[in-house]
């Protein structure tokens, strides 16, 4: 057991924290706390990437860790906070299913993801390959969060946190993607956030609410 | 099985029986300090128990034998559990008779008896207390089992002494799974020992009681035994927590008496810290509504399952 070097232990720790935060976001009822949790997840991701970068001596991973820190810990939460303030939507998030049931479904998803990732992780040659299961689990949990939430803002946070999971998967399976791809994704996320922000205003103007069940109606008058 | 092992077993049992009320007094004292009140004496639980033993017992006319034997069953279950959990030494004759799963069963036995006794007289508060107790119990038990399974997976055994020996001898490493399991165990212990987020041990309001509502009808020596048993339960849970998460300092092997005697002050130190932490948790948190308890204990279950899964996946 002593053969495991400290940096792998630390990266495992951050992987576990990432999974825990994914569950915390799934259970969180308030929008503002959800944004804070999202920022915390981004921070754990940046730490884990920086540790892998330091241990494997890959300078470009430092850049992506820095990018994660600036974009997902500072910029996106700030944008979301501003959006919440402008839309004045501090309501409690209503889920479609109650919290304990969502958690149980989440556990089933985690078991599924771990089983799915196990054969893939065998093929990878990195030391951090064991955390691939956790990355897939966080992607699926974010997906679950997008499904179970009715309002627009939590769905977008779910989308952003799914990107966190994908990023973590790339780091743990292949020590990160090429810099060009990462920059592209980062820009995409930022642009998506801005466009979705505009969408929020449009949706609210049309329906006086951000509840997405209004979008399911095709006609204006039944 | 040597005479020395028997002696250490007896010593451990005696320490558990004697120290359990002191732990309760210490928690109460810490809580009073933290809330800026003047603290009751450390020895108050002993005085309460002595006072109750000197009184005449009153038993309702329609009480069945279940009501009479319950205090003895509950007390002996807790005393047996105190003999099984390795708190100062690991070479205990009793500890090899029952593993961690049987220990959970022993706690369940005590719970079933006390709930039956509460319903026995047919009083409204007793029935409410019994139902709530079973409600909390059925949510807490799976989480407790998962915590124990996590420790068992790491050490490869369900026997508590083996778990302690493995965990105390491993290298210093970061175990995310043990951290999750530790948090889950703390939450389960709070619920099982009727402490604040779930139940309030100091309440006088019958409608919100869980544990206290069940023992409203008991008096004198019966009540003394039940109070002593709940102090022992708190002691046992603390010792399980110490055995799983802070096993350093527990003597291994039965012949080395300096180690065994040296383990006693270490145990007292750890219990003092644990008691202070408990008082701190109780001071900073408020009692939840009863129907929030499933969420609280669901979180504990989730953390414990995550600990197990993370341990399986990462091997740490």
C-alpha cells in the first residue's frame, strides 16, 4: 500500500471530493448554494489537474488548470450570480422527484458508471486511470440533475458541471486533451453561458416564469 | 485463551461500565460551557443513577412481563456490546464471539425490546416514541452496516479486533473512503444516540420526544438501568468510532500489560475529545423536524455507500 505515491493519493482524494460535490449539487435545493457548489467543483478540478500536471511534468496541463480556475471558479459563477440578481430568481429549486429518491438513483448511476469505466480504465496507461469511473459518474450525475430539475438555471448549471466531468475524464484517461481543443471547449462553454443567459430573459419575457414545462406546449391556446 | 486475556476483558468491561456515565456528564458539561451556562457536576449522572436505585419502583397495573424485563435486556445487550468492541485491547475472548454485523444485531435487539415495552402500556406518548424510534432505526441501520462494510473491505475481515489491528498497522495514507465513512458514522451515531439534529435529550416537550417518550413510564431501578444503558450506548458508539477511525494506541496482544494499562489514558483522552466534539455539534445545530430525518440519514447512507464504492474503485 505504501507503493502508492502521494500525488496519486491526492488526486484520488480530489476525485472523491468531485464525486461528493456532484451528489451535493444533486441534493441542493437553493440556486445560490448550487452556484457555490459548482464553483467548489471547479476548484477541486483545478487542484486535481494541477497535481497531475506537477507530477507528470506537463506544462500545458498547468495552463488548463489555470484556465479552469479562472473560468469555472471565478468567471462563470460571477456571471451566474449576476444573472440571478438580474432575473431576481432566488426561489428554492423544485425537483421532479424528491431528494432521497434522486440520491438512490444517483447511487445506481455511480455503480453503473464504475462498471462501465472498469474495462476502459484497464486499457489506459496513466496512473490516474482508476479515477475514470468517477469522471463518468459525475457526467451521469450532472445529466441526472438536468433531467430532474424543472427550472432553467439549475439545468444550465447541470450542463456546466457535465463539462467539468468530461474535462476530468480527459485528465484521468490521457493526461488532458491538446491545448487547442481545451481552449475551444472553454470558449464554447463561455459562449453557451452568454447565449443561455439571453435565452433566460427571452423565456421569462414570453412566459413570466423560468419553468420549462411551459415550453412543452406547442400551441398558445388549447 | 489465557487468563491474561480474560483479565483484560474484565478490565475493559469494568472501564466501560464505570466510565459511561462520566462520558455523559462530560458531554453535558461541555455543552453547558459552550452555551454560556453554569455547568452541572461531572458526577451528576452517577448521582442520578444512585438516587434512582434507592427509590421504590412503580409499575402500571396492566404492564406485561415485557415491560419488566426490558430494562435488564437493554442493559445486558449494551454491556455485552461494550465487551465486544475493542476499546483498550484487541485480544478479547468475547470479541471473537461476535463480529461487527452481530454487534449491529445486538443494538437492534435492544431497540426492539425498548420499543415493545413503550407500546406495552398503550399510552399515547409511548406508542409515538416507539414508532419514531423504529422509523429512525430502520434508516440508521443500513448506513451503519455500510460504514462497517467499508472498514471490513479495507481490512478484509468483519471481526472488530482484526479491523483494529489492520487499520492501526497500515502506513499513513490518505483514505478518502475512510473520511466519507467517518462523516457517515458521525451522522448515524447522532441519530442512534438520540442527540440533537434528530432528537433532543434535554427536552421537556413530550410531542417532540423520541427516546424520552419511550421511557416516560419507567421509574426507580428500571429507569436507572435504562439511563445507564443509554450512557453505555453512547460509550459503545464512541468506542466503535475510535476503533474504526482512530485505532492508534489500542493494545494488541494480551500479555503486554504495560500496553494495556497505557491504553486506558489514551482511551480517556480520545473520549474526552469525542465528547467535546459531540457537544460542539449539538451546540451549533438545531433539532430537525422529524420528517427531515430521512433526508439526514439518507445522506449518511449515501456517504457510506460512496465510501464503499470509492474504496472498491480506487483501492484507498
